[in-house]
């Protein structure tokens, strides 16, 4: 895609972030932060200005859709918008209407809209993992007890494996791969809490991630923005576009974010959930820097895993893994 098409796809993704009808200051701050962060990597696109254009409605769906010349780019724009709408929860009525209007503006056929919507819905509604057979006492929403005390080595292995997998997903050009990252992160946090004796629901996990400073919608926007700017979506096809090296920035981003989430979650639940929001945010930022330095060590495993992922089985993969 050229710069104009990249700008149009990002504009549509930003519109999708606001489509839920909730214009809370925290959401605006989150999206603005993403635009500013990505703008530093692609000054020629002037993404902070694009954010203002979307916020002030100087660009609308018909105008953005008209900038997408190829059918592949139009399909990608729709798929990414579905992912943005479903990033923090199953889409609501306002988001459903937005996607219908977007599909019409992009001149997509119903099957082109139904498939990505079905994948996103399946990912966001997957039940959290059940307790492992023979795991002993059921987890409770209370302090850790000896019978459910976590094995530090096993948890560390789980976190590293989840981080490698999410780094590998960032190397893939398919939008479905990006959609899987957040559900995998939430399932990782769930299993860490479970290991420490806590039964968690999605609402609690989302609140914990937000306390660390990881907004789900913002994280997804940043993931797809890095892929677009890095050219990984350049061929908009079902293969490794431009080689593994082009995804290095995204790989480091998803690996590090997942690693930091896992490590801080261990501290939080092992300590009886006593960390304040400020402590959680500080701990996450500190581990994130450490994790960025670790990524190079695991790069061979990340690239090997990327070659083995069958994106057509993405929902089944998320169901089976952390």
C-alpha cells in the first residue's frame, strides 16, 4: 500500500475506536497517545494530525474509503476495523452500525464482512481456560494457600512461551493474527491468577490491564499501526509479506508487552492483590524495558513459531494455548 492508503486505513481504524459512542477522556487520551507514538515512527504520515482530523470529523468514512484503490486494501481496512471494535469486548449496537456503514462505503459483499466478524466474535467470546485435571483445590477469590501455591519456574515458562507466541503473531500479515494477541494475553493473566488461588472474570482482567496502562483498544491500534508503517501489510496477502525482518518492531512490541503483563501479574497475585494502580503502572513500565532487551535472545524461537502458525486455525489455537 502507498502512504495515502496507509493513512486511510489508519483513519478508519481510529474511527472504529470511537464508534462505540463512549467519548470518555481516558479513551481519547489512549488513542491520542497511540497516534503520537506512531507519528514518531512515520513523520511523513503526520499521524497526530490524522488523529485530529478524525476527532474533528474533517475526514469521514466515504472520504477514507475512496482513498483505497485496491480490493485487498479495502478488505484489510474492514478487517482491522472489526478488530478495533472487538478489542475490548464484543461490539455493541453502535459499533455494529459503524461496521455496516463501513462495509457499504468500501463496497464489500456480505461474505467479505461476515468472515472477519465471525473470527473476531469467536476470539472475544472464547471461555477462559478451565482448571487443569488433578490441579487440586479449586481457586478462590482470596489469599494464596499452600494447596494452590504457584510454581515459579512453571509460571516463568508459561510467560515466555506466551510472549514468543504473540511475537510470532506480529510477524504475520493476516489481520486475524493480530486479533488473537489480546485474547491470548487475557488468558495468560487468567492462568497466573488461577495458579495463585484466584478465580478471575474478564472484567477483572481488563481492569488489571488498564491499571498497568495497557488499554486494549489502544494496544490493538498500536499493533496494526506498527504493521502498516513497517510495511508488513504491504502485500495484504496470506503470506509473510516482505520477510520476517520487516516485522521486527512489532515482534518486539508484542513480545515485550506480553512478557511485562505476565511478570507483573505474578507479582500482583503472589502479593495478595495489594499493589496500587501507581505501583502496577510503575512495575509494568520497568519490566517492559527489561523485556525489550530480552527480545533478541528469543528472536530465533519467535521466527520459527511464526513459520509454523496456521492462521486458518487461529481460534482453535487460542482455545488451546495461553
